[in-house]
C-alpha cells in the first residue's frame, strides 16, 4: 500500500512539474503497478507512454525496457505478431546496451513463442542458449520467469523424444550470442510446422 501511495504521489508530482524524465518514470511505475493488479491492458498503455517519453528524451536503455514490458503483455495476451515485432527490436537494444541478462530473458520469450508456433527444436535451442548466458553472467531468473521456463521445459519434454531433446539442448549450448539472436530473429508467427524429424 505504501508503494501505491508513493507511485501515486510521484505520478501527480511529475505532471505538475512537467518534467518528461520524471513523467516517463512515473508512467513506467504506474504500468508495473497495473501488472501487479493484473490490469494488463492498462499496463500496456502506461508502458507505451513511458517508452514514447523515454524516446523523446533519448534515454534508449529505459525505452527498451519499457518497450519490452509491452512485448511481454502482448505475448501473454496472445498478440503474438505484435509481440514478435517488438521483441525483435528490444533484443537488439539490450544487446547494444550490453545487458546480457535481459538478452537471455528475451531469448526465453522467443522460445515460448516458438513453442506456440509449433517450433520445438528452435524453442529448445533458444532456452538453452539463454541458460548458458545466464550461467556465464551469473544472472538468476526471477521467480515468475522461472515458473514460465519450468512450464515451457515440461511441455517440450512431453512433446519431443529424449534423444531429440538432448540433441537440441547440445545445439543450444553451442550457439554463440550472435547466433542465438539470429535464430530468435528468424522466428515468425506464421504457424509453419517444424521440419525436423521427431
């Protein structure tokens, strides 16, 4: 409740001062609060406003973070083409900023979409490429992120053979950062079947 009050106060203060940096931060925090309350459509609007203001003040790192929040909401609400379009921009933004933990999470999001699009091999490659990055950077998943990955891996384990899972895991572990990102960028929301033999 205290956090809500602080966010509300900062929101009002930023509008009074008319400072775009403060306004962007207030919009961003308001979006996070809406996510906590499961008001995803409202959250998307606030994150979008925050991203636009961050862009105006040329804070491209925070713009990428806010845009990524929009992409997450699009993915979770089934707007896969829009999510993919945004993720393809944000993963490159995080790479450029050198935020490898965020790149890893983006790869995991692409893996979830690949699974939905009937591309289990690519999903396995991506999630294990992300896992390798996390291990190298000592970046732990947040509890909600870990829950999503656990569910993803369980589904993949039930949809492909053990041999295939091991094969694609090895491929994923061997991908360079650039190769993993290239694979992610190749994912399309067109329901093309996976051509690998399972």
